[in-house]
C-alpha cells in the first residue's frame, strides 16, 4: 500500500491501447507529463519491435519480414487459395444419422437389460443358488468380494472385470435380508446379457446396470467401489441418482406448498413438514424443475427464485432446502393464495419445458382455510394436468379440503398423526409417480458427473415393470440403464471431420429444454474432473441476434427434417479468461448459416453453424450452398534450406511428448542445463533444430478414442510422429487427424527457421515461441512436453487476447504460471489472418502467434526504458484494459518459486488503494 499521488492517469503504449502506463508519485515534481509520454513511446516501440523481430509476426505491419502472416500472404499471392461451396444440410444429415445409430445401439442395450431383468425377477424364473458369499460385489467385505480385473482404456484405465458384474446395496438397507438376497441371486443372470451387449450390440458401451426398487445395484463391468478418506466404501443409493429418479418418475415440474402458520409450531409439525419438503427436493433430479411456496396468512417464495421454477441442480436444491429449513411458524392459513402462487410459478415455466413431463404439487398443511378448489379448477387446465398430493399433519387437522383437492386432481391424500412417521407415509408419492409413468420410452438425463469415474455423461434409463397381474396391474421392479460419456457425442460430431473443410464451423446439441449438452462455449466435455454441470440455455450461448429471431423455438419446433436460417450477428470477444477479464467491448460481425434438426427417436436436437453466406437462398434448405475459401492441397512443400523461401517445412515435426519419443528422435532432443545459457528452465527437455506440436482432443476424428488412450505410450507417440512425417499412420490414437491440419503443420514448421534465427539476431530473446490455429493445432519452438493432455490453444488466455485485439496489435497477457514449466511468464501475442485478408474488415483470425517472456525479464526491460520509475518517489505500472497489472518494478526480482497469486491477476486500483 502506498500513499501515491496520481500524476498521469492514462498513457497508451500502442495505438490500439492494449496496455496503459500509470506513473504515480509522492511529489508532483518527481516526474512530468513529457517524461511519462516519452516512456510510453519507448515501451510502445519495444513491443512493436519484439512482435516483429522476436515473435516474427510478419505481414505488412512488420514490413513484410519473415513470419507467420508473411507465410500465408505468400501462399495467397501464389494463387494457392480456392473458393468452394459447403452443403450444410448434407453434412448435418450425415452427422445426425451417426447420432441416430449411436442412440439406437444404446437403447437396444437398455432394452436388453430391461427384458432380462423383468424375466429374472418374474415369479417362477430360474434363480441362481447360494447365499450372498457366492456372488461378486463391489466391496471386499461383502458377498464373494471384488472380482479380479485389468486396467481398461474404455473405462479411463479403471481396473474392471469384463467377465463379471458386481452388486452393492446402500448402508441404509439390510444386505443380509431375504428380500435383498433374492434380488442379488436373480439379477446375477444379467451377466450374460451385459456381456452379449458388448459383443453383439455396441462394443463402445460404457457402464451397464440395473437397480431394483429396493436399492440393489448390479453394474457391469465389475469393479471395486471407491473408498472415502477414512477407508470406508462410499455409500451409494441408486434411488436418489438422476437416472433412477428420471426413469421411475419422469421429468417433473414440482411445486411444494408448505404451511408455516402458527399452529404448525405444535407437536413438531413444522419439523416434519420441513423434513418432508427437503426429502422431495433431495430426490428431484436435474431433469426436474422445482420451487417452494411457503404460506400462512399470505404466500411467498424464495428471494433467489421469486417468480419461476428452477432446474433442480445441486446448488438450486441446496438453496431451496436452506429456504425451507429457515421457516418458522406464525400467522393464519390461506390456501387460496398458496395455490395461486403455485400456478403462477408453473405458468412462468411453460414454453421453456419439453412436452414429456409431469406437473406435481405437494401440499403440506395442518390447518383449515377457505377452499381453493375454484382456483385450482380454473388454473389446472388440461395442458398443465397437475397431480396434487395432500398431506395433513397432526390431530385436529381438517382433512376434508386437502383430501378432496387430491382426489379431484388425480393425486393421493394421507394424514399423519402427531407421532406418525411422515417419510414412511410419503413413500406412496414416489411409488405413485412410478406407476403413473410406466413408460416404455428410454429417458435421457441431463449431463452429470459419473460416480464411477468416467466424468461428464448422460444416461439412458427406463423403468422395468412386471407383466400385468390378473387385475391388469404392473409392479415397478427397478431401472435399467446405460451411459454415454460426452466425449462420445463429440466423436460423433467429428465423424464428418468438420475441421478438414478448412471453413469456420461448429456444432451444438441441445435437449428439449433448449439447454446445451455440447457447444464450443460450454464447459468442457473432455475433462473427467469438471465440477457440477452448468445448464446453459442455447440463447445465452448464441447471443442476442439468435434470441431476437427466436431461433431456440425454431430449433425445438423442428422435426427430423432439416431447418435453416441465415443470421448476421455481432459477437463480443473475450479479453482472455472471461471469468476474470470480461469482454473487450469490441464485437466481431459474422454472417452465420444455421442448419438444425431433431435426432430421431431422441429428445435431442443438433445444430450446425457455418460462417458464410448462402449463395442460393431461394432454394430449399436442403440445397443451400455456403460460399467458402480454403488453402489448396499443395503438391509439394520443399524442405527448409536456410535461404529465403516463400514457404518450406522443417523436419522433423515432433509430437510434444518427446519424453516418450523413441531413440530415433534423440538427436533432436536435449536436456537444458545452466551451462548452456538457454532461456528455458534447467532440466527442461526440449527439441533441438526441430519443432514440437500438439493437437487439441477435439481435432481428432474420435476425441473419445484419444481420451481412452491416455496416458500415452511411446508407441502411440511414434504413430503420431509417423502422421506428422507422412500424413498417415496406422493404429493412431483418436482415429485420425485432418489432412488440412497436416498441411498447416508442414507449412508452419518452416517458421522454426525464423524463430531459430531470432534466437541469435533479435535484441529480445524469449523462452518459447509458438503459434496456435483455429482448428486446435499448435506448434512450439523449442518443443517441450506439455503436462496437460487436454491442451487446446484456443482456450488459452494468450490466444483469446490475440483474437480480441485489432490486427497488427501487440496483445499482452497478464503474468501467469507457464503450462510448459517455465514458471512465471507473460505472453506477447498477435493474430494471423488468411493470406490476402490483412486489410479486410470483419475477418476472423485463423490463428495466433505467441512469444513468452519471463516476468522478471519483461519487468527489467520495461525498467530500462523508464529509469525514473525505479526511484523512491515514483512508481510505474503497465496495466491492461481489464485493469490488471502487467508489469511493475518489483516483478524484476520475483522469486522463481513465487506463489502465482503474488503476480497473476493483480487488480491495479485495489493494489494501490
């Protein structure tokens, strides 16, 4: 903290105002305006020189010197770009067909499990003999223990047994009861079905499982349950998992009416009502929408959700349970205001929900009040069809009105005495919903985190019911289910290899509520350690023009035929990490063509978005052609020979995992030592006279195949290096990589000649120099192993800042911890455009080039350009447009092991306050 007097508020150090110089002084005469201006000009010149000499950005803004932009300009000037047309409807139809095939296989797997479970649990079915000790379980101390297994790449290298399933029961259930033992014996017969499903239906099947209505879970392949920190096995009750709740009761809109009048303070009634309401909230799934109305003399809702139902995510459910738990009894009783508020909430959610859901009102009261039947009759219209469950609590409660309300609205009524067990009485609520569904349709959950370690997934599940008895009734037996991990969905999107078209495209998948499962701006589907999923409306992801055209309704209203729409949009650009830095204030104008359709037999819709303009808008959507431009496939790319060449390739191009490379690459790999005087950290493994490269998981034709191959082996790296050398490889992880990306890799590898030359000739020498492309390919010089197997240059702050700034600008990141192991660094980056597009407006970059300084190196350079800033009376700061400190004097002596919080994202105004 300093008591500085501000002398100069803001000086631009580049014409794009990428960073600002602030000079603060304890004495007005310590530094004048002219001096600060001269420092700003010197820093601006330093950044521009570094961009051209060290980063080798190239292009007209660097006088046509060698570099990334010059490379693509040369290709353009030599006539190596061509125009072509993209038929989006054809592409979408192909992708949708592959999705239909995927879901068809999954549903066949689930149907087979359901049939086998029904037959195994039927009266008179053949039952395996023996007690529980005969059957494998998920715990060493239960049954016959855990079967032996091996690490399986299909299950993130979890040790599993493909010869056996395992069973488990929650702690709240007596595992030794005759009822449980009978279900365990009977469901053992499912093993044949599980194994057959993998062999004959879908070899890519993940977990398959069946959970009985009394909480026995049988899962295939078998594995040992995870343990808690104290060594005990994690408790697992299937009846509260999203897939079980959805299949047994369907997607629901739920309103809980809870009486908090003064009389509820007697005999523990309020506590029972709170317990019941919280139980309903807890067992709702992410496919449900829910809220609470508390009432006494008046009715009210939670302050955080005052006027509509909300999705039952973990955070929302906790907020509702907290609201209920804080209720205290007081006041009179008004049923009419309670039901009016309930239907207001329901109405507010109509139009945003799919059609396949029930509406449920749970009514908890101990009192008597004016009959709300007329309000319910008027509001509970056929399209809502709310089922009302009424519970009266305590002696003296008037039962007439609550019971009649339930009876007239297809629900059930129960009275609970003051000493009664409300949760036991409430069991019929769940059973009634299950009996009411009896659906033969597979239900698909919203994305959630797998309890068994496969990350973000969706589950297909269906209720299993007995054959009808003599009275025509079916007994609910349990739920059959199978999983789809979200990388499998990405693999289907990649099945058409959109990146190979060399045109800006992306796709998304939404559910019937218009929420994205897969979208470029959605939380990563690839990581297995993501937090609670965020259910984001496609409206929010696609922006205001999308909303203005009501595109969401158009997509959700389409059938399996393909719809289309052209939009001109203005996309705001993130400065970097959008959660910390927000948007630039700039926007990027795009002409986008949307193609969309429902994926047949599923509750999902797929959209394909192409950057361009339809050349034949008067034709049917199926015939629309979008004009595009791409780099031609070159016949040959010459080897770099050390002379001035328009383009060339640098051999070899080594996949970044040089720590796993076989010995034949060893001449191109070395370990950094202090004696070498290298800028890279001691002990770093780097390429010598060769470039390193990495591909984002989504660039592979099968992202799921790439992920299932982790951790990489030396042989897999050999295959990747083979692809880099020849453009083809056998048995390569992730299926394949686009031929267009291979050509860009070859061409961009030639930049290493410029980068090498800069190491000796440039006045400023960095740690790493690199380039990332819009398809997810990145090259690094010198190459070095990247610890993050999910590395995607497009998600990095340096890339986003480069894209966000005007062409020709020198974008600076805030200091951060280097992904390549060099400690505290900051990046100077600059965008790259297609050849011939430098002067065009509204052109989205094809990539970004970056150059890393160590934080201490950069601070020292800035200090040498602004000598007065190191005096005791003056302090100077470089601050970015988000208000974060890029550099200050003390950074010049930053410790090599400094905590990242001591230099990264320091907000200027807070720091000096």
